[in-house]
C-alpha cells in the first residue's frame, strides 16, 4: 500500500561576484537547534499505531470505495494514530517521517467530517445533496477550469462558503494534495480547488466564488485572491497546515497569520510535518486549542531505511564525479542545488556530458515545472536537478538516490531533502558531496540530525 502524497527561500548571494580585493565568504550552515527556554514542551499522546483495515474505521461507504480504487487496504502508523483523533474533533500537531502517508492521515478524516457534518447555521453541505447532482458532477476538482459545475450553479453566494482550507508551501505539494482529495472522494459529491501561483487566476476565482468545499492553497496566491475579495474564509471550520514547520518560518508566517485572521476563531486545526523544531512549536501553539501531539517514528529525523554517505570532493571535481556516477544510474536520481542559477547551470553541464536530466526551481513556469516532474516520474529524465522546492513538494515513488551537490542550510532541510528517497519503508540512498573545508559542518549535521554518514571516497 502506498498512501503518500509527500519553498520559498531567502535570496542567496552565492551567485554574486564580491568586490575586488574581498574574499568570497563561504556559505553559512546552521546545523544546531538552540531551543528558546520559553518554548513549551509537547507531551506525546499515547495512541495505537498498528495498521488496521480502512473498512474497520466506520468510514462513509463512498470514501471506502475511493480508498479501494487507490489500492489502499490498511492504514499506515501515522494514519492509525491520527484519524480517530481528528474525527473526534481534536486539534492536532502530528509529526512523522517523510513518506509515511501523512497526506491521507488528514484527507480521510477531513472528507468523512464533510460528509457527516451539516454546515454551521443549518445549511447542509453540497456534499450531502446527492439526489440533486448528476453523475458527471461527482467529486469534480476545479483546478482552474473555466466552468462552474451544475451542482453550484444558481447557489446563493452569501451561503456558498468553503468549509475546509489546506495550506501548503509549494505549488507541487498543493496539486498533489488536491489529487489525493480527488482520488479518495471520487465517489462523493465533495468539491475542491487547488489555488496556487504561476497560472491565470480566473478559473480559481470562479471556484472560490462558487464555494467549493475544500480549498487547497499556497499562501501567496490565496492572499492575492483575498485582496481581490474572491476568497471568503468566514465559513472555514477546519484548517490544515501541511509542512507546518515551513509554513511557520518567517518567510510564510506573516501571510499565514493574515489568512488565519480572516477565519472564524472557533475551528479545528490540524498541523502536519516531518520536522517540528522547538522554536516552531511556539508559533504552532498560537493557532491550536488544547492540541493532541502525535509523534510517529523519530522527531525531525529521516527514515531509518536510508543509508547516508559522504564523499569528499573539491568544488572543481564535483561535476566530474557526478558525470562518472550518473551516466548509468541504478535508478532515478534527485540532485539538490542551493540556488536556482546553480541548478540550471548544473543541469546544462550534465546534459552536455550525456546525462538525461532537467532542472526544477521556482523561476520556471508552472507548465515547465509540471513537465520536469512528469518527465522525471515517467522516466524520460533519469536525473532531476532541483532547489529545495523539491524537498517538500515532490512525491515520486522509486527515487533511488538523493545527492546533495551542495550542503543544505539546516538539519531540517537535510531531513526533507533525503526524505524524497526511502519512502514507504523502501530502501533509499543519500549521498552528500563535501568540499574539504566543509567536513566540520558535516560533523555538526550528523550530530544535529542523529545520523551517521559513511565516509566513502569510492561510492
């Protein structure tokens, strides 16, 4: 069973030439996690994690049919732990290793709640109006479509309010979440819309004004719609933050707080992430009420199924090393670069050496990003060179190796990067190319993440 669905970064200065006579400063790596003394401790909630049959969870028959269609039969540990708590109405902070099925852990109870809970104020959810819908309207995601499904035509916009908001840090992750919602809810009448940048706003505006049940959005684009009064969040009863630690760093947090301020204060809030640094907990506790904390596996650590290796290579020899090892890769390889310019340059150099590869970063159009991901997923490209945008928004089964061409800037970035391999308990491999002057930084990384890198010069 595989029920996984799986950033904006501050501008980097590595591509700028320093003034004449000044030495270039080395990148700063922050591999320690100093916890502020005022950070409250989270006490994990005792809960079952053993797999159980989805059929035993008393779910709506239509959801069970969609779950079977996707090939899911039993829950994964994070799903076993979270689904009953979410259905009981608790606020949650849930942490589990990458690739363990966190998306289904919130999608399933979210859909069950929509199907079983009337709208506040007495108006029923359109998801319950089965007899008024045609079969072709069932579970239709908008995703930028121009038309409004007949289920929503003629509805009073004063009551056409969305009930669930899912926030995600990247376009790719928003699309993957919406795809999983569509799959699980296929036999229901639940409607959803993916709202993200890089595409025209018209189709998204129509979906928001129609009052889809579920909005899956990136914060920046949702703020754009709020400015234009396209998005009414006054009916939101359930909020989900996926990759919550990223949503609460200083790059996203102001937008997230503004979005939350537009919602009712009485709601259920679910926070999910593979990493939850102590300093982020302070922000999390601002938006949840008496939360249950669920920890499955190690906190802020990569899956145990991954082997970690380090290769000492001077900066001038990294390309040579990559070409040697990538001409005939054992499987799909994901390479991480720190900058967008660096990712493009590295992809061009590898392609010139005969490696089938493509670059992925935030400056590419949505169509280019889609083609890169689909080409990598389908085998057209054996190698994907990406910035950290792929560390959280990419869910591709079977990635054989993750290579850190340049060191990540934090322990959590390392965890999310290498977590693209070894998913769903499969064996994965992570290789970090280390310049001679970076060995001390890597030693700090090992200590912070709690992994041991095998130093091997002949990988």
